[in-house]
């Protein structure tokens, strides 16, 4: 605008010197109207499930830019925001929805901006949302079954995996169902998993938003218990304490000796991280360092007791025993083929921490077996010291 005004003043001066009549206001008005900045061109858009990022070529003379979004209800374009750069990220959008945008250059006069020529419209459609509730539903030594919530509009899903020590997720396969059994894994190993929805165009699939990654570990031997939530999985009994601690993902653990009921036991005590929260873990071993019992403690930031109990019931069926222990509501299962017991409990009101533990009597110390040789079911929580 400054160049235009200078040109107008110079032209007026020439006209005055040469004797040509000069009418200032109409001349300046006419030049200003004809000098509106051009519309932004080269507009492109990239999307996520809730955002559209627009970018365009710079317009010479522009002090800023204004982005408009079409309101189909009001049937008009509405200002989204002014930006100083040649790009703009529009957030808070709805997944799998089409939007229409326009952009205009702005010229600043004092503290006010004046919009110039509107660009052509650009259409952009947000991606499908990431699959929610991704979890490890079950596992074996060499496989982990993943489940997730179906995404409306998805033609298929793409499953990713990586070993815990890897940096990048790798494609496992595309599936048409909201579950996948990832096979060919290594026993006693922790893996990361993620899933994205796919949309189909002709014979090609286009990936949508990738979910947050979760971690899950294969069992180190025959699985002694599997919970539908993926949260309540102890390592397989019969491995060494060190391997069991590694399979569980325990970090910075301590190996301590403790005496319970006149029996001295060695324990691996440390923390594991579940849903981003630290949880207490303790693994008991016999005098040959063979793991025979484990205990996990979760607080309410990880999962509610009702959710935990539902998951364990779904995996193990109806409990063989329900009882109250010092104000704790306890549920017990027995697996005769594995000679093991699984127990879960929490305060009767479900407002306190959840404990989950198991014991494989096959690998328990002989003195412990003798101490509980009667028909009465022992309170296995008394073996732990956390």
C-alpha cells in the first residue's frame, strides 16, 4: 500500500506540473481499490483425526493472513484465526469429517487489519480416530492376542509391534477384525504394540490415526494365569527369580530374605509400571532360586477393583472360594493341572488398593508344603512382605 500511495503522489505531481487537472480523492480511491493484494495460492492441507494444518505461498505485501472455515449451519465463512506465518493449524475438529477453508492476506493500518482477496476454497477431511481400549487379552509363550474397540468407518486395521529394545514399530499385518493374535514371538519377552484404522479406496488402504502404544510380555513357560485386562499376569512358575523379574518388567529390584511363619524365604522386590503408574511387585523363590509365588499391588490410578475382578473372572471362570480377610474381600481360584492358586482381593468397598497373587506349590520349599499339608487352604498373602 505504501508503494501505491507514493506512485499516486508522484503521478499527481507530474499532472500538476504539466497542467493536467488533478482531483486527489478520486484518484487515490481508484488506485487503492485496484491494488488489493492477490489471494494466497498453493494452499494445501494435512490432517490428523482432530486437526487440519493448512499452508500456502507467501503474498507480497501481506502483513499477516486470515483463515476462514465454512459454517454449513450458518451458511457462511467464519474467521478461525489470524496468523503471521504462511501456515495455520486448526484444532478441535471432529474425526472423519469434511471441512472447507479459505485464506486471505491481511494489510495492517495502525492497530487494524484489512482483509484482501479471498483464496479459492480448499477441502480437507479429518482422519478416523485411533482405535481405543487397545489391550493384551491373552498370551502364550509365543503369541499375544490384542483387542481394541471398533472404529466407525474403518475398512480394516493395521497392527504394529516392536521388541522393547527396538526404536521403531514394525507392521505385523492388516486385519479386518477388532482383534489380532500376534504370533511368532519370543518367550519371556516384552513387546510394544499399536493399531491404526484403515480406509479403503479401490484396492488401496490409507492409514488413519495410530493409537498410543502399549506393552505386553509373552509368558516364560506355560502360562499359569491369564487375565482379560492384560494387567494381572504373573510370570510362569518354575523359572529363575531373575528371569521371572525380567519377564514381569521389574526394575531396580532388591533381593531380600524374610521370615514368615517360621520359614525363611528369599524375595525379589521392586516396581513395575502399568498404565504409566508404578505398582509394587514381589516374587518369592525357593533355595534353588526357582520362582514359586508372586504378588502385584495396584492402586486406583491403575484400575478399579471391580474392573480387575471382572477381568480375572473372565479369564479363570467362577472362583472356587470367596471369603473376607481382615476387611479384605478375597476371591480364590485353583488350577490343579498347574498345582497353583490365584487370588485377588481389595477392601470390601473397593476403594483401596487391589492385590493379585499366585502360588505354584510344585516349586514351593518343602517346609512350606509341610506347614500347609492339611486340607485348609492357606492364606498365601501371608507369605509376602510388601
